[in-house]
């Protein structure tokens, strides 16, 4: 266990070290272009939606569950937000959150009540909801009200992202929520015997994750202004890669840290932006991302306490 | 006896900051039962696990029959003639009995790449019959058998190939009397065949009765090897803990009047296949012992009383009439439960000591939690229970059995629970921690708390309970009041 202690310190340090390394590496390779203020601003603007959506999945993964439905869920809720924004902006926000929450409840119902592994349930939801998005955007993309882009300023977007993250952090760190989620991830049966309402918590976390992505859909609508059939495509993979790069154990549990979200999202965005700037093709970028992901999982997997993902 | 079989030299192993086995050198002879004893965390299991290839050692050598051995895993150890029967379940669910027996050694039945299952089943059945377990069918899926029978199957699995060394690691705590007798019979047979049994047990009576020589470990250090004929139980205890134990082990009072106030009552409680219309009342300041054979339903009774049974009928109510139908209500009404299955049901095993202690108490600390306050809380109760640890951030998965149980108890003492359901509270735990736990139960009783102690150890029931209820086939079969004249036999009589 001398090894193990080192390993857990590595787990804490490596993501941050990796972030610094990636920034320095790409700063050299792009001759400083990646760190010039214009680009940093651009890069930051791409992190808002991802960071918020990551938070919901972070809660889910803390419990040792997975959620692959978030990309398609983003697509559907974004359609709701765009559509409603033509009536009223406030209504659009509420609509996105409610729609996301309801879809999350479907995930929760099948996983918690029907006891189907989350991996299967959310994969099915990914395909089903993708179909919904494609159907609703067959004739033309769904456009949001044009004035929505007025909100697309850095102060507004950054503030709102930080506020959402701060709320999440508060609940995770300063209420029993975080400890409960981690306990469920680390040993569900024992958590139940210690009085944690496992089923209720799981269900509500899926609802919350959907609702959070529903809110992220609003942020996405501000930035993009419309939804096509590929709206939110592969977001679930981006979330998973970002969280794992940030040091999140893939089986959740006691070693989950809220900072995994922030470090992971920045690391992921620097990595992808850097690869684009260096002129890699999309195919190459995916290949490199895949390899990096595999290496990180390899380094971090807690093989001694490996367990089946729920 | 006397001819050297296995020589262990300077065996060393650390887990992080814990130096589990310190430069231990030991010798084992042909044709002996060699007991290895020591407190929890003294390094017995770690030592034998290295011999069996479950852990890799940091230093030292094992020389078996003049040849140095470094088993890479259990199957490799088997090929060297070393076998182990472990403390917890060592068989795999979902496989047949025959598949379990020959797990990792199927080669003998494979011809041209095809496994001859019929031959394997036949061989397995022959072995089972030979061992006197003919009621067990080789072709049945192992899940059809209970914990006890699975242990018996493990005995076959570990010894059918006539290994030179058989490690029996704390197996007896999992067995009832007849299972133990079977095990001892085979241990003696193995010895008479000229092999060596390394016998790890906390039951010193058992150790003295069956072993030829006894080696003692303490905190990872080798203390001594002595002939079993030259010592008695007290001397062994002294060697194990390094100091004199007090005379008092169980409580010594008799004839104290227990309050009439009922704090928990079970009426007509049934669980399909487990419990059959059980009625029970637990009083304030009482230790109520529940005994029986391991499959008599008493373990389910603990769960049922805690609102944790699935499919329960009948009523469980507190003294004030509050019905207990789920775990949450139970905990909120000052009930606590320590499971027999410590690693899965009592402890969140891949979590820290702190989280394990604070989990049920967080709801009392208000909506806002302070990290500092929680750490202080965990520290306070971990220290109160004298948990051996580096700090409360340590993961419980690395603790020894006794320390794990202390964490479980620290949790409920921290919560301030008044009704404690303790299922096999001292299972697999050494004498020192046992004494601590008995002491704690006695104090709780005097503070007016109520303890429902479910136990497979008759001495514990006799020594600690104000009242003993014996169960058989899911029903209450007898009840006894605390008395110095109460005998083991009268309890056993109601069990079988």
C-alpha cells in the first residue's frame, strides 16, 4: 500500500500537472497562439456548456453509475429551449430544465425502479432521444429567438457558469449529498444499512442531471442560436473524457473530487483546441483523444477495488 | 514428527505505513498441526497469504522440501503442494460443485482441447463420497448449498490432491459444531498422512486441543513457537497480547432485575423461507441473546427487526408504538445494526474511516456540514473505540477484522443509538478486542440501552445475555434466563 498511497497522491496531482503540461506543450507547438488573449477567450466560451453538463454526470458517476444519454438529452432540451424562447426567454429556461428533469426521470425510473444497469438504460436513451431530435429537425433546424445572442457576452456567460458550479459545489461539499453519493459509489449495500435512501437518492440525481443539462441547453442556445439533427451529438463522450481526464475514477466512490470537473473540462478543451490549431484532421483528433483517454483510464483505474459499474 | 517440511526465513511485508509482517522466520514439520495465533492485525493471515501466492512478499524466502518456492497465485501454490481454506467464502457462485473443486486444475480432464465434464463430475462425486459428504451432488450449482456446505466443499477442493501444506485460515468461525468436527477430522487425517496443517484460529480451546505446536505473532513480530502440551490458555493469551489479561472476560453479575419496559417488540414476524411467526420483546437495559444453528433464521431476525428484510410480514414496533418498516425509520428512532456480513453490509468498504463513522450522524449535524467538525467527530469516536489507524482518512478496506468492527461500533456510539442489534459481534475477532466489545456491551446495558445480540458462540450467549432465546427452523424453540447454572447442553438441546 505504499504504492497505493503514492497512487492516490498521483491521482490528485496528475490532472493538474497534465493541464499545465498540455498548456505548455501546445503553447510551444503553436508558438504561443493558443495562449493569446483572443484565443483564450474563445476557448473559455466553449467550456461553459460542457462544464455545466459535466456537473450532472459527475453526480451520477460519484454513485458508480454512468450516463450516456446526456448528448441526445441536450439535443432534445435545446429544441425545447429554442422553441420556447420565441415566446418568452424565462419560460425557455424553465422549459429546458423541466424537460431535462423529466427525461432524467425516465433514466432514473428504468435504472432504479426497474433495476436495469445504467449503462444499458442511458445507452438506449441516447439512441431514442437522438431519433427524437432528428425527427423534430427534419424539415429545418429549430431556431431560437434572434435576440437570444445578445446574452452571449463573456461576463454574463462566465458568471452564470460559475454560479451554477458554485451551487453544485456547495451541495456536494457542505451538505450530506456528496458523502451520500460517494458512499453509494463505494458500497451500495452498506450505504443502505447506514440509513442512506439509496433508491430515492439515485432517482433524484438522475432527475437533477437531466435538469442540469436542460439548463446547459439554454447556454448552448445562447451560443448557437438553433438546433439541427446533430445538436448535442457526442456530448456524452466529451463529458466522460473530460471527467476522467480531470481525475474522476470511472467507478465513482470515495475518490471523486468536485475539482475533477473544472480541471477536466479545461484539460479537454485545451487538448482539442490545440489539436485543431496544429491542423490535425477530425479523424486524427479523435484517434489522439481516444489514445489519451485510454492511457488516463489505464493510469487511474483502481484495479484493487474494481467493481462492476452499476 | 520432527522432520522439517517448510522453512520460512525473514519473511517481510508492508502495506503502506503498516508493517504487517516483520522479518518472520518459522519452521513447519511433516505430520503436524501447527497453529498460528495472534491478535487481529498481528500478521497471521498476511503471512499465510504470502505462502499461498495471494500476496507477494517484500522480502524473505520459503523453502519447501529443500526447494525455494515463490507461488505466483493460488493455483501455482497448489502445484507446489500448498493449499488454503479461507476465512470468507472461497467458492464461486454460478459454477457447479465439481467445477469449483477443480477450478484452475481442469487440465487433467482435457483431452485434445475438449473438457470431459462427465469424467470431472464423476471424479468430484467420488471425492465427495470419500470425504463423507455424499449428500452433496457434484453436478449441482454451488448456490444451492448454504455457507456451511460450501465450506465443506472447500475442504475437498483444498485437500483432494494431497497437498504437503494446508492452511486453514479462521475457517472454524464460519462453521457450526458438526461442520467443525468434519474439518477437524480432515485436519487430523492430513497430519497422519505426513503433511502439515497451518491452523489459524482465535478459539484457543480449539487450538490447544488439536495442534501439536503453536506459534505466536504479535504486531507482525514472531514471538515464540511452543509445544501445545506445555502451555495453557492463559499463557497463550499473555503471549498474544504481551501483558496479563484481567480475569473478567464476560460479565460476572447474576440475578440483576431487568426493567419491564419494552423498547422493541416483534409480533408474528415472518420472512418467507427464513422466519416463521416470531414473537419477541426486548427490554430496556437488557442484553437479549439469540442463538441457534447458523441457518435457523436468527441472522434474518436481526435484519427484520431493523426494517431491512424484504418481504417481511407481521409487525415490529418500538416501545412507543412506532412501527419499524424501513432502515431509515429505524435509524431515526435510535436503532443500530451491525451485520454478520461486515464487509458488505456494515461498512462502506471502499471509503474512509471518517465517512463510515459519520454517515448516519450527518443528518443530525444540520443542513450545512463543516469538514472540520466531521473530522473531529470521526476522530473522537474512533479514538474512543481505540481503532488502530494512521488517521481517519484511511480506507477501511485495509483494516483488520477487529478494527473494522470497532469502526462499525464507533459509528453507532457516535449516533447515540439506544437499541443495538449486533449480529455476530465478535466473529473473527481476537481476544483483546472481544474483551473490549463485551465490556462495551456491559456498559451500554448499565446505561439503559438495549442490546439484541445474535451469536453463534454458545459461551458468548451464556456469558453476556440477560435472557437467551434459541431458534430452530425459523421459529423460537426455547427461552432461558441468565443463570450460572445454565449449561451449554441445555441450549444445544433446543438448537437441534
